[in-house]
């Protein structure tokens, strides 16, 4: 059997894979089994923040593997503590819980919010409100939190205690009415709804929502799984909005290609968990944390300024271009509403050596933060040419 046949025979049929078998890569170039070269504008869906085979990342991983690859959380390791310290220093949050993925980071955020509310107000205050069109993960509980009905259809009954409202003034009124009937423990948002179509929330709405949360003592949790770690031109997307969340969840680009999730806990919830209240066998794994340190230490003001500059370049290149109706997003997380169906654009781009993604009806671009200008220009020209044909 060839690779495609073996995959189909032995791997659960949950992925509609593209017909490309990746064997290696360097930076934002990926090399396929058939010898083709691709410019990667997907970064593993926002994971390989510094590209493939980044030398500093490799060294950090290899050095740590040579020391100890895993200990469990019954013992202390320096990479875990150092990474938590760095996250706290860069955000102003107070404590960190490490897990393996974005879904688990969001599970922890939900658990922290419910425990805070129960400890302070009693067991009846547990509802978590999210936004319609949101996406928060694929575990049963984070699917229940996700504000898109089509993700729910196969998995009823869902975890109870969730509601979704529109990210609008009408949604705020709905939230207020809901709080009067079923007290709200927390509101969870994505500042940019990535899987929902790369749609930034309105800044005025986000500020009004943050004010409502302060007034009612409902925790404000921000899901930074896709938008975090430099993706939008700030370390975390909420920093573009001038708000101070109580909880922040992140993953994807944090460890540059290894599985690591983090839930950052603010003042209100920094001590909400006690011994045995939560846990993770692999969370805080020293190799993953060493990888994340090599990434996070390099996300500085110069890199973030370059992310903003590259995002502005792409927006200028695509806005008004033939076959491109609209550009959404921020920094290096952009969505293109194209005249042609998005899957058709993706297929044609692959034929011309550029890999993109979709998000709802849009073409989604999530390149490595360090993509060189010449390759970014080449890729943008391919996309424009495909859309104009």
C-alpha cells in the first residue's frame, strides 16, 4: 500500500486530507513525497509559529530531551516553572495551568469559572455564555460551549450549562436577561472567531461586555488558542482591545509544534484550584515547555511589529483585487471572501505551490510569524492570480 492507502485503511476517517504527503520542510517551505515544494500559509493551523525546523527551537527541544523527557507533575522541572513565570510576566496574569491542547485549556477555563462562582455564590451559578459562531474545541464540553449548532448535531445530549448570544448590543441585552434567570458564571469569547470565518469582534462590543462582566462579577475568559502568541501583532489578541480578562486560554503556536496548552489565571481565580482539583499527566511536559520558552522569548516588540507590517501588506495586496470580495482578520490571521468557492481556490493554489486553509466560506491564511517577505509576496501573487482567473 502507498501512504494514502495505508492512511485510509488504518486511520479513523475524521479528516478530509489534501492530496499532499509532507516529508520534510524548512522555514515556510514544505517538501512533499512526490518532490513538489510548497509555500506554507497554514503553519499547521497556527502551530509552527517560527516555521519548520527552526534551529533555536530544535536546539531547545534536543537539549531537554537529553536531560529528561517527562517526570509527571509529582515533581518539579525548571522548564515548566520558567515558562509559567514568563507567561505571567508578559501578560500580568497571576498563575498558569498547563495541559496538552487548546480544548483542554478551555476545559480548565470552564472548570475554574464554575468553581469560582460556586465557591462564592453557590452551586446554582454555573452557566457559561459564549458567542454565536464561536469555536472552543472538540471535547464534549468544549463542543457544548461552541456557538455553532452543526457541531452539536451528532453528540447529543450535550454538557448542560451553556448558552450562546450574538456578539452585538442585542446579545448584551439577551445576556442580561439570561443572567436574571440563570446566573452567569462566566462569558467566554474569541476576539477573532477563527473557525467561524476569521471574524474580529467589534471593539465597542468587547469593551461593553468586559464592563458587564465586572459589574456582575461574571468572569471574562478569552480563548486565545488560535489568536495567541503573536498571531495578531500583539502577544494575545485581547491586547488589541484594551481589556483585562480574568482567564486566558492558549495553545497552538505556544510550543511551536509540540502539544502544549496553557490556562492563565487572573487575580480572581489565581487560587481557585487546590490540591487534586484538576490535573494533567502530560501538562507542563519539560520538552514541550522548553520548546515554548524558545518561542515565547523571541516574541518581542520587533517581531510583533513585523507581524503587523506583513498583515498590512497582505491586506493591501488583496483589498480590491479581482475575485476577492472582502478581507477580514488581523495580523497574520486573515480571511479572504472570494468570488470562487474557497475549496476551488485552495485546490488551484496547491497546483501552483501554495498551501492555504478554509474557514467557513473564506480562504484562511495563517503563515509562520517569520515568513520572509519574498515568499509572502510570491504566495500573495499566486492567490491573486488564482482568484482573478
